[in-house]
């Protein structure tokens, strides 16, 4: 009786579980929620079929007992026919249960794809907005600072035309040749006093110290961010191809990008329902069991592809998190930040804050999908090791 009540509760629970699929899941929902829903819905389906099968198995026990005690041939034949019918119904229930679980796993797989797509698109926007080359170049090159440009103009106006020389436009924009030329010109010109020279140098010392120390680090941040963005572009391409593979069995042919932009998720659901209706028909026909098995495999195979992609996505996110942790260390390594606080550009402080926020995002919004161990088994095989 206790077991009966448990199964009855599970069936009632199933009535409250929505099978409306991914169309109503908001992109920001955590994947852990989807996996928990998968667990609960799978358990409910299993309990429902367990409840059905218990009645059939109990009837089989009764029939077997009658077969042992019955000597009448006609009655034995009748009992054997009933027994075969019950076994056939158990077989049909097993196939139907597998179909229902596949439906749940398939829908949850699509939910995960949708969420991951939103995450990767958001990450692409993030990489684009962290820093452009012009912003990094402006931060790391003293030629873009008004104080240094003013000092260069003063030096140029006072330098000895016979002994001095001007840099070409190419070398003049180069951080190292420009700084060396300016300092040499400053201390070799005879038009300024030693005090004036020291005052001019004092006015730009923080700018020169900051740009010379941080130039390589800032450029590293730019180029490695560009590398991460390229990697993210590849992840998006892989995800869009995964969607093609995922929806191929149900004959949905619209690309993921277009599906997202037109909010065409209901059409995906309709195609899936049509596929499942066909599958349920062939399951009930014992002459088409092979076709049913093949359709079942076609529905199951994309799940494996999804798990492979999740491994790739996790590696990408872990890599990004490590890069940004390194960026944070680089930006915090400027040892004269306190002494030069008034001269350091505000953009540098903003970049530091953006990197800090980015690290938090990698650990929250973009974090790897926790789908190992029992969760992996459940998504891949539709089983729970604790059942």
C-alpha cells in the first residue's frame, strides 16, 4: 500500500510538471535549474510507468499461478494468450517510457542550447566592449597625453637647429624612440636652465613611468582579449552547428540565429511533437519495431553531441577566467600607482574595474556547466544512479 501511495503521488506530481518545453524558459535561467527539472520530470515519468507495470506484473503472477494449477488445455491456451498480451503491453510500456524520457531530455537539451547561445552572444559583446585597440593605445602611449605633447612642443621650439633633429612621423609615434628623443633633446638643449629642465621632466615623469611600465601589459590584454573573442566566435559556430544536428531528426531546418531572432521556438516544438506522434504509432505496431528503434536512436544521438559541446564550452570559460585573472594581476602590478594617482588616466581605473567585474561574470553568468557524475549519466542515459 505504501508503494502504491508513492506511485500515486508521483503521478499527481507529473500532472503539475510542465511539458511546454523550452519556449517559456527565460534565457537567463541557470542551467542547473534545467537539470533539476530534468531529474524531477524523469522521475515522474518513471514512477508513472512503474505504477502501470506493477498492475500488469501482478496480473502476470496470477496468470502464472493459474497455469500451474490448470490442467484444462483450452484454459491453458487462453491463459497463455493473456500472458503474451500482458508481456507485449509491458514491452510497449518500456518503449513508451523510453520515448517519454527522450522527449524530456530532448527538450531540456534544447533549453540548454538556447541558454548557452545567449551566454556566448553576451560573452561576445563583453569581449568587444572590454577594450578596443585605440583605447589601449591611448593608455599605453605617452604621445597621446597632453602633458607629454606639450613638453615635446616646448623642446622643439627651444632646441638648437644646428645640433638637434626631428624624428620622422613613424618614429615620432613610436613610444620608445619618442621618449628617448624627447629626454635627450630636453637635457641637450641650451635654451633652458637646469631647473626648468627638471621641472619639465617632473611634469611628465608619472606619465612616462606608467606608459613605459604598463605598455607591454596593456597590449597583452588587448591581443589576448582579441584571441578570446576569436575563440568565442568559434564556440558560437560550433553551437549553431550543434543546433542543426539537434533539430535534424525532427526536420526543423531554420538556423539557430534566425530561430532566435524570430522567436521560432514554438515551431521547433511542433516539429518535435510531430516526430513523437509518428514514433508512438510505430511503437504500437510490432512490425515496425526496428523503425521505432531507429527513430529513438536519432532522437538520442544529439544528446551525446550536446555533452561533447558542453565540455568544449567549459574549457572555453575556464580559459577565459584564467586569462582575466592574469589581466587583473597585470593591472594591479603598477607599483607607483599611489604616487602617480593624480596623473594616471581614469580609463586605466575603469579598465581595472571592468576586469574585476569580468572575473565575477566568469564565475557567475558565464560559469562552466556543472554536468558531471550523476548529472552526466542522467542526461546521457536517462537514469539516476540513486534510484
